[in-house]
């Protein structure tokens, strides 16, 4: 693993028991292998406490994948606390919740509010899942969340959006929320 490239994608996987011999662990190992083949650095955390330390100490993490097996209120509370910590540090980072289809109905709304997408770890192929993850990370990186704030200004022939109090907005188009700037982003 090459650590001297600061622009490599880094993902955090939170799953207790990735070395076990069960269907979920095998699916997660296949997903990890697919992501690493796509030049993503995958860091595996086997407990929520370790994941919290990684999130608070490593600003290069650009995606989080959290496995939730629906096993009890205590685990839900710990995962909710982890997601609140993660969102307090980075509101826009893609966060995926991984689970089985049968456990999805048991997941509290407070957890679902803090994730971007849901992964059916045993129902989808690792190629499909890794493609979704890479697409989310690329959107996150290209929307200026990882690049410096002034990055769009240095692009040749592009305009930057000026955020002025009276900037014209789309207000009369059905389906568009009020307050969206009418000018291009850059």
C-alpha cells in the first residue's frame, strides 16, 4: 500500500468479525478486495470505539461503510453515536449502512437519517456495490468537498458562484426548492 500519495481514496469499513467464516464476512472481504483493486485504501475497524478514533484522528477518510445486524438497542445506540460524531466532523462524506434485507425494518429512523445509502450486503454483488461506493466518493470529491474552497476559481474559463444576499434564485419552477442559486456553480 502506497501511503505517499495524499490523493488516494480512503474508505473506513466498520464490521466486527471480518476474518470469520460466514456469508457476511466473505461478502465484505470480496467488497474490500474489489475496492482495493480500484486503488481504494480500505481500513477495517472491528469495533465502534476504534472507528470513532479513526474518524477523529484521520481526516483522509472519504467514505464510511457501517455494518448493522439489527441486534439490539445497545448496538443501535452505539452506531447512532458513531454516526453523530462522524456527521459533526464531516456532514457531506458518503456513509453507507450495510445490512441484510430482513434486518432493515428494525433499523431506527435516527440512524437512517445520518446515512446516504443502504447496501444489501448479501443480495448484491461486490462489483455492483463497489461501483456504487466509488461513484459516491467521486461525487463527493468532485463537488468541492475535498478540493480547496478556491479550486473552481482556478479553472480556466469558469465562473465562480458569488453568494450574495440578493442573488437571483429559482423560485417559480415546479419541483425546484426555493433558494437554489440561478447561476452555474463554476
